């Protein structure tokens, strides 16, 4: 495969968007897209993807003589630490996320990090996460960058509403150019939202949610607030094979003048096969559609790929 830089992309970027340099704008948007797809559905464990057990033994002859029979289950210590790593390769049909002069490319994304979860009450849980990701492109390597995230959040399971959680999160994101080694984007965000799981059976469920995010960024031109809704479907075909389909629609309002407003839609499908309790293979496909009141920011993009995920809990 020929992976040499091309002048064509540079010319396409120069003819694209004003304001923030288009190359930087592309890297910022790519990072945001992958942040949204990293954990599209916050927690499906209430309905799917985990083992469940009845607390009462099934009925049998003689129950009237013996009374109610409860199953005694072993209690396991909570695993609060979570270390993860992921290496995935993708093909994209619009590497620069432009409205015209589209170019295909392949790129690798290596993700690594850890998180800590602490139960505060029966309904309230706190978590802290640090995550790093490197993006390396095949042909257009001037787009290479590294992303570093640090965040903390609260998740509250609403007792009056079955399988419903509310969440509040702070996150800091720092993007670093591979070419120069300079930081070119920093963003502080506060996200609040609610999600509800609708169990259809033991092995599959529908998930709906809504969220709002407020950003405080440098450079200011890339600062935006987000308001979105999402819908997902999760199914366990077997103990090892899982699938998920996800749709998200969001409105983006940028701080820069003149006022920029985007309407963004994303559809994705993910397939996961567990090799062991700590390793899995993943395949995914996604379609993104962005429409803006500034036509130069309109784009469509399709990404397909897959990789290996390692995760350890203790």
C-alpha cells in the first residue's frame, strides 16, 4: 500500500473552511466523532450483556411443604479498577471531512487508559477516567495527532423509574499534533443527560437517551454546545457474540461569530466477539451526516474497520 503524503489533500483543505485552519478543524472533528462512538450507550448491563440469576428457586412439587426456597449466591468483591487498550484500523471515504474534494484513506487508532469506579450509595456511583488515543493516517499523515482525555462523573439510578439513569460528567480534552508536537486544541466540557433501558428479553434491549454538553475551548472558534438524543439496540447472540446498533441526532451551536449552527446525524453498527474474559475482536461501520448553516461545513462520511480490545478489571 502506498502511504505517501499527497498535495491533493493540502489543496482541498486550503479551499475549504475559513476561521480555524481546516487541517486543525478536521482533526478536532475527527476526535469528537470517535469520542461519541467510544461508548455510544452508557450502560446496557441493566438489560443485556451481563449474566442474571433468579433469587428465588423455580417452583417444584412439595413447595407447599418446604416453603419458599431461596438460592444462596456467592458474593464477589466489587471490581473498581478498569484498564483498557484498543488497536483498530479503519477505512474512510472522506478523510478531511469536507463537503467537496473527498479523498479515501486508511488510519489506525490506538486507545489506552484506565478508570476507577466507586459506589457511593445504592443508587449513586462516581467514576474517574484517563484515556489517550493516537490517530495515524496512511496517505495523509499530516493529519496525525494524539488525544488525551481526563474526566470524572456521577451516575444516578433513579429508583422511581425502572432501568433509568441520570448522569453528570466533566471532561478535559487535549489534542497534540504529531508533526510539530504542539498542542492545538484544549476543551473543557460539562455533560448532563438521562438514559432508559427497555428490556425486551434476557439477551436484548432497546436504549434511549438524551444529553446536553457545554464546552469551553481554545481556540474559541472550535468551541460549541451540543444537544442530542440517541437510540440503540443491544443483543447478545451467544455468551461470546454481541451486537449493537446506534443512532444519534444532535444540534451543535458554536460560539464563534458569525454564528455557526450544525445538525449532525450518525448511524453505527458494532459487532463484538469475546475471545477471553479480557480480550475481544470488534468490527464496526458508521455513517455520519453533518449539515450546517455555513455550507462549507457540510459533509458526509463512511468509516468501516475493526480491531482488538484488551480490558482487565480488578
